[in-house]
């Protein structure tokens, strides 16, 4: 499984993030040939294009990229998208439905199959990725070897990219810091606690149940203790059934939130009293996954986007957003990680669990069967 180290163990030789302004993916000079749409759709690595310059040429010829479910305040996606647009002004980026769930991304691909409006790429929680591998095109980026094996489907159908720890964010001007799950069951948190999405469909919400499971003494082999906790939270009148967004946090509509630490931390920009805690004991960590739509209307641009996301510069932009990039260990060894940003990551529990593919699949099945009735 991927290693999550305390932040002090990750600081290495510096990397000038200011150099982002002159970021370029240009590789060695290639030929003037560019892959046709059909060739690009079949490409499984950069070798199928020839060079990175050839891939860039093919993507520029397509002239468009459709991304979906990428909120600009999620793990620094806004800056990442803007950098791609600045680097490749010939490619128009369409940002579709930024606040939908992982499952809804797949639904959008099915609804728009064969149309220019279909998403080219996906950003998905592991459970949804595992359930929909027949929707993806395999692709291995040129930095493939730097990505831990535990974070990637072997052929490249989906690949972990950035991650963090499940945490609890709260408005400290109104609510005390929770020291345990049991605290959230008390009257201090009446009608105050929300999760980010629907656990059978959304990765962050799925992980909230995973955290509740291990914090309740269970294991990732059986998410039932986590389901039981949220059932009890709901029965106590403390659970809010409101989808969490930056707006709901800023307005106070969702004052206590289970979410990834990097997402919870971002809310402090709108609320100076917003605090984040990663509960002691066993921590739950996870990554979001990149995948290419096998029916992508812009297959070369989709693959260029993947190469871009796994470059040193963009991996450091995930870090700037408070997330832990997939290539962090390799970049630490190579001296290309931003040491200041790495040192700023919050402290993490001594013990960390990350679900395996089998555990995620089983948990997804269990949640589909029992979640709705547990919190109705």
C-alpha cells in the first residue's frame, strides 16, 4: 500500500514553484506528423505518438478538452486548469458540472456518448473507478514508474493522482473540537454534522464511512460499524443531509463536515474560525483517480491532460492545494518536491489504513444495500 509519512519526513531539496509560470511540457523535437483521432484513441503510452511534441501537436489539432466534476476550489484544480490553458492556448477547456459525484461523471459519459460534449477525462473515487473499468481507455504516462503500484491499475485504466486523510472540519466559533467520533453524538452537535456527498456514489462520503468504521474498532473488510455510526448520528438528530460545498460552509449551513483534510482546510479562506482535525488513533487515507473516457471526443487532448497532471510541476500544485501527490515519494528522492509545501502538510496519525481494491468493491456493495435505510 502507499506510504503516508508524517510531514516532517517529506522535506527535501527545494523546487522553485515560481518557475510554474514558464512551465512547458515540450519534449524532444519530433516529426510534424500528428496522430489521427482513431490512432490517438488507441494510444496506450507516449510511444504511440512518437514524442511529447507529437502528442501536443495532435491535441492542438483537436483544439478542445472536456473535463468534468472538477471544482476549482478542490485540491487546487483552479490553478491547475488555468495553467493548462496558459500552456496550451490552442486547446479550449470546457469545465462541465463541477459539483457532481463520481458516479454522475460516468452517467454523463453514457448520456453524451458519441457527442462532442462527452467528457474526455474523469476524476473518480476508487469504488466508482473499480465499477466502471469498461468505460476507460488504458494509458500509461511517461512518469508511470514513479507512481506506486498500489495506486494504479496495471494497464493504466485508472491511476491514483492526489490524496489525503479523512478529517473533520468545524466552525470553532460555535462548536468544540471533536476529540472522537462519540463526541459528535452529543448535544453540542445537534443538526450540525454533514458528509460530502452520498457514500455509494461519492468518494469523500465513502471515505467518511471508512473512517467511522476504523475509528469504531472495525476494519476495512467490513464497513458495517461505520454505517452503524452514521445511523446513530442520524437517530440523535445530529446528521445534516445537505451536500457540502464551499458555499454551505461559508454560510454556516454545514458547520461540521467530514471531508478530506485538503478540502476542509480550504474553507478557512472563507471562515477564519474554521478548524480541521484528523482524529487520533487510526487514520483513513485515500487517493482520487484519473481515467480517460474510451469514447473521448478529443482523445489526444485527454492523453495530454494526463501527462500534464503527472508532471513535476502539477504534482507540486496538488501539494500547494494541501493534497499529497501520487509521485511524492519519487519526487522526494529526486529532489523535485517543493520542500516548503511538503513541510506545511498537517500532522497525521501514527497508524493509517488505505482500502484495497477488494475492500473498496465489497464496501461499495454493502453501502449500496444498506446506506439509504440506515440514515433515512
